[in-house]
């Protein structure tokens, strides 16, 4: 494509182009991860001071704590629930936009309508559930007024339900976009051929649409899983302090300057996250998918 | 989001009228299948759930001094907006707002330039490209709070002061750059290499072909990258928490308000920051459409 094509020059040119990216990622991604890894082996005086050394004490503490298991179970519960809801809603919203909206400009307009909140503050979008879900919120008011309930429901806000609602509200977009992208690439002639050959609606879904949207589903899953597992803010605020996740416990640890325990827990979480994501990556070549 | 933004040229210029018949999954007998109505209802419900709560707090922020956190609405006034910027107990909203905007502008500029260059680099394979790619994905999926803590500790260990324009800037770039590069991938995959080759055939240097061919052609995509850079930085919270130093950015201010302010001031702040977001989104999308229009008319005439 370009004048010079000998391999070493191509390597040099490639690295020159990505060098600014690398120059940011090394100090602000690689180095911090290494610092956290190092801190997990350090000892602490309990006041935020770190003593360089090598001890596995923090790992023993984290692994032997009954709390750890509870935190992971809670985190996995939130992750699975959020994943399932965002996948179902995201898949069918994308399906609707790609296959049912006949005017392409309208489809893009509706798609943008779905994406606009992504560019606004997550914190504000989460707080915005308070007037709806609160004890005196709109939903309770409506249910009381229609006589469905006599006492206001307290499980709506500051509960696990509220946490999942906030996650689904924020993260469905991460499913819609990649699934929409892979669905939009499905050749409509393929589906017409299937219809001509006598395939039912269900067959088309099962044999064409789902398999061909797999890479989008995988990408969306990576986003949703990594965000939910790395979140502490939604859990903290929407559960009213009643629930905790791995990272919210990490946040508390940092708050009381227990850096080594926090770091050990973060390293464990990172390993779990890496395992899950590599499992997903085995089903899809993400780079191929993105650059295609 | 990115791919669709980048898709807009084709739909607008080369396909003025989208053929309706090939879109529908059912044979084009004219009527809609029952699934259309079910999914249309689902879609409408989703959009209402997406925007409904946000509009609730915008409306509630315009209450008067008696206002509370829930409906019904008590009076109408701008009391809570004035309160927001004048009361000391709500913290330094003005200052943090100012810092957030400045930081977002710096992040946007760096994100656009670095993502564009990386996008150029990733077009061809080079030794180690997969490593750089996965480093970027890692930076994207890593828990923000953990990265922020690592950055904070690193600065501490090096004896540097954490500040919004140093450590928080870097921490935010570790979040905006992967998004920017992913958007560039989508944009680049639609770039026709023939144009670039033509430029070389006509004797253009590498820099000339970038400046005179690639940047103008890719301009709408670069605006999309800028949109990501600005909004992701402006709303970034987890990575800034341990890295912003003593002076807060706006999301950090909102976070501390959620913990100790229980008045509609909080909603007023939500309304103000969302207005800023909407202005940025509107300006970006408007610019993209304008660029496409200009290009469309030039191509035709």
C-alpha cells in the first residue's frame, strides 16, 4: 500500500504510530498494575505506610476470610443477573432496529436515541432512580393509589433489586452496540433464502441470527462482565450500604489504609477477570472482529 | 456507536432512498408480522426506562425552597440552582466544574491525536502489534478503582504530587484512549485505501497524504473520537477518585454530594451537567452531519 515495504521498516513505522499510545499505557496501566501487584506482597504498619518485602500474609488473609467467598458470590450474582437482562434486552432491541425498522435513516436515529445517555454521567443516571424507586417514589405512589399494595414497598430502593436495575439501565447499551453491528452485517438475502426454503421464524433465529451475532454478544459480554465486576459505586449507593461486592470491599480497605489486603484482593479479582475474558476470547477473535 | 456514526456517509450520500423491501424479515406482503408489535413495544419500554428517570430529576430540580427528593413537585423556581453555586455546604461546585471542563478538553485533544496515530499504525501488521492491542484491551477492562489506586501509589512512591492535570489526566487517558482507538478501528475499516494510493501516485509525501487526504476524509470519525474523549473524561469517576489529588473534579463532587446532600441541589447539579453533556453531544453529531452534507453536495456538484 505504501512505498516502502521491507519488513523491518514496516515494524518501525508501526511502532512509531502506536508509540504515543504505548507511552501513555505503560505509565498509567502497566505500571499501576505492577505497583498493585508489588503492594500485595508488602507488609503494612496499618497507617498506610508500606514496608517493601515479600510476604504472602495478605493473600492468606484474603483467602481465609469467609467474607471473601461471600463477596465473590454477591459479585457473581450481580454479574450473572445483569448479564442476562442486558443480553435479552440488548439482543431484541438490536434485532428490532436491524430487522424490523424498514427505513434506514430512522433505524440510525433510533439507534442514536439509545446511545445518547451513554455520553452523559453514569452517577446522575443512577441517582435519577431515587424519585422513582424511593419509599415515597412514583412507583410506590402509583401502586398505593391503585390499591395493589397497602404498605409502600421498601425493597425497591436500597436493595439488590435496585442495584441490578441500575446496572441494566447503564449497561444495556454495551450489548446493543456490538450486537447491532454484527446483526447489521447479516446479508438479508440469506434470511429471504431461508424463508423461501420453508424455515420458520424460530429456525431463522436459531440457525442464522443468533450464530451470526455471536461475536457481538461476546464483545458485549466482555464489557458488561468487566464493568459489573469492577464496579463499587452502584453497589454502594443503590444497595444503601446493605450489599457489598469485591471492589466495594476493596474501596473500604483503601479507606482504612489496608493497602496490602486491598491489593491482594485486587490481584485475585484481576486473575478471575482475566480467566473469564480469555474464556470468552476463545470463542471470538476480537481483533479480527473489531478491525473488520 | 462508533460504527454507526461512521456509517452515516454511505446512508446519506450513496443511498438516498433505502429500499424498504429488503429490510423486513417477513416476505414483503406489506403487513407487519406480530413480532414487530411485540418488539416495538419492548423498544418503546426500553427508551422510556432509559430516559424516564433522568427526566424526573430534571423536573424535580426546578422546585422551590420547599422541594424534596420525590414527587409531587413543590412549586417552581431556580432556587436549587442558585443554592448549588452559592452555598458552601454543597462544596466547590464551580471550581470542580471548571477543572472538569479543562481536563476534558485536554483529554479530548490527546485522545484524538493519539487514537488517530494508533489507528494508522494498526492498519498494517507489525511485530508486537497483538501485544499492544491486548495491552489496550486490558486497560479498558481493568477495574478503574484498582488502576486509580495503583497510579496514586506510584505517584506517592515517586514523590510526585497527585493532581488532576497529572495523575488524573493519565488515569483518564488509560480509559479514553482504548475507546478512541476502537472507534478509529471502525472508522478506518471504512476508509478506501485507493484514495491514499492515488495521493502517493501523484507524488504526495506521507505527511501530505495524511494532512490532505486522510484527515479530511476521516474528519467525521475524528469528531466521533473527540465526542468519546470529552464525555468519557467529563463523567469519569472511578479512575479519578484516587488520582485527582486535593482538588475535585465534577463527578467526584457529585459523589461526595450523594453522601451528604439530601436536597434537590443534587438534582440541580445533575441537570446542569447533563445540559453540558447534551450540548457536547449535539455539537458533535451536528458537526458530523454537516461534514457529511458538505461532502455530499461537493461530490454531486
